[in-house]
C-alpha cells in the first residue's frame, strides 16, 4: 500500500538504508549506563505485577550495543522479532529455511526469561519473490508448508503468533494481495488451521493497523472473528498495531477492545509507537506522554488485554523517519537513550500496582509415566486432516472418558490407504506397515478424567488419504467423534 503523509498508521516495512548522521550524544553510548530513578519500578516489574506483558520489537543485531541491551533486559517481559521471523527472512528460497536471526531472537527470550511473540506467518509484504510468482494451488501449498514449518520449529517457545497480517482495506473490504487474488477469502482460515495443526497450544492472532478504534475496517475484522468463532475456526486473539500520531489515540479504543473480548478472544497492542512532526518540543512530548499513558491504562482496564508491545526501544533505530518524511521521535527513549516523558507516563498508568519479586521457578524431576497402564474406562478420538497433492497434515485429539487418570498414553490405529508419517509433534510416532503407534511426549503424558491431549503429524499418501481406523488408547478401543 502506498504510504502518504496523511496516512495515520501503517505497518513497519523492510528496514531501508539508515540515516548516516546520528546525534552527537550517541557517540558516547558504548560507555553509557542506563538507569531509572531508584524509587521507580521498571516497566517489566510494573507489568508483571499487573498481569500484563510489556513487550518490545527486537533487532538481534542491536544486542551488541551495551545500553540497548541493558534497557531490553530490564524493562520488558516480552519480545517480538522486528523482521527476523517474517517469510522473506525465514524462507528466502522455497523449502530452504534460514533460521539464524529468528533463532537469535528466540534464544534471547529464553535466556532473559521473556515471553516470545511470533510475527508474522502470512503477509503480502516482505514476501519472497518466489512465493509471489506461484499459481493458486502452489501458493496455497507453499503457504501451508511455510506456516506449519515455522510454527513447529518454535512450538513451546512462542506464546502467540500473528498468523495473518493486514488482510483488510480501510473501507473494510479484503486487501487485494497476492493471497486474496489467487486464493480468495478462504486463505485466512486455511492459514489459521495450518498453524493450529502445527502447534495445538499456541495462541493464534489476526494482526492489523487502523483497527484500534470503531470504524469500517475494525468492523470487518470483528465480523471475521465472530464468524470464525461461530464455525470453530481456531482464532485466539486480535492484535491492534497502534502506530499512532500524537493526539490521535482513538477515543473508542476501550470499547473496541471490549467488543472483541466479548467474542471470546484476547486482544493485544502489538506495535505501539506515537510519532510527531519534527522537531520535537516540550508540548509534543507532553502530548505523546499522555497518549502512551492512555494506551497502557486502557489495556490495564480490559481484562482480556494481554499487554502492550512497543515497536522498538530508541528513536535512533525507529522505522518511522524512513517511511514518514518529516516525522519521528515515536518511541520511549530518544536517540541518546534518555527516557522521554512517555516513560514516566507509562509508569503512572500502572498506578496502584505494587511490584513484587518474581519467584524463580524451581526445576523438579518429572516421573517417567508407565505407558502400559490401561485406562479404567473408555476414550474418544477426534481426527482431522488437511490434504494436498500427495501430502497431508493431521491433528488428533485424544479424550479420556473414564473416571481414572491416564498416566502415560499409547494410541494405536491403522492407516487404510498406504499413508506414512513423515514428521510428528507433541508425540513420538512409529509405524510398521499400516499399523501406527503414537506415544506421549515428556510433557503431555497425563490425561485427567474428561480431559484431552492433542498431537499432530505430517504424512504422505499415494493419492488417497483415508481416515484411520481401529483407534485404541493403551489397548482399550476408542470411539471416533
């Protein structure tokens, strides 16, 4: 979409050549030390106490910069890759994945105890040329394969994924992207189902800009989410990007969040920055501070708002000046890493919250379950498969219908059409001819009465992909539902 000076918000594009000149104060950053007043809690501490994520967008190449890393480490509880997990970065050539930068973000999250948010699986921008040139059937196959592969790689590490990004126009119609033109309206549902098959536990989000307030675009997204929830399409959250201009935070932000929450989905502010016409001055910075406080306060007031992610740390590396000529100063720290009035305003948004130290989890040994213990009653299995060409992705739900817990499970079944399993997740799969045996992963061996466990796998078929038969859990026959 062409970006004009009058466009209120837009999504960050590929990082272009950075400005050569940087303020003179930045020269001393290598030896600078970031600090907040001793009496003030960090944003991370305040957010944790309030039960909200405070996130930031990370370029892992910046972690070698001392002050950048100090702020990242201390101020945030969630991290999202600015560009490293997008399609052109993770699969630049078809079937050839490049994980270096994405893995660096995931590793940083793990080593610093932060949640990891995934961004983004299907987007018409930063899409590699090879994908743009595919026909309809090949594009759908590539989309499913890409989403499934990326989600599986980070299963158990990512708390939520932006599955589809920016699929609507301002008037509420579908954006005529390569996906829309070649696959039609169903591509969003296909992408969400592929992501769910790849990781049954991760939260799946739709993400867009200019849907923060009540308008035609947010109405269209609301209608889609309502339809998905009614039909059982897996969707768990809506991301409100929130690339604002000072003084233009929508007055209907809370009302909009609450109507999405009423559908049974979480909401997140996913890419917050608040830009101004340069140069900045005290009046603009004061308005910016009030706007940041308003966004955080609104999220704090909505139970299903999971938190706020700021799209970067310092104005020095913001995407805004490269896209919006004459605008900038959109982040919470300035070019020299000094906190702006917005920092104290965000602290004030958590007024009344008393931070307490977060206890360090203590590792405990998990007993190895005995997979030979049979359930005391019955079980059921729900089997679903998405088929293409000579491949398929299966999602299986096993439910314990007995009154006795299952401690360690083994599911057996028979393939009717010569299928074979090629890759599994949340389970271990072995196969002898048509007979398949699936055993639990180390973390999902228990099934309480009335509860279920979910696993999945990719497979190949010779042209026919019939539904398996003869499901049995630890030797007891299961019904198929």
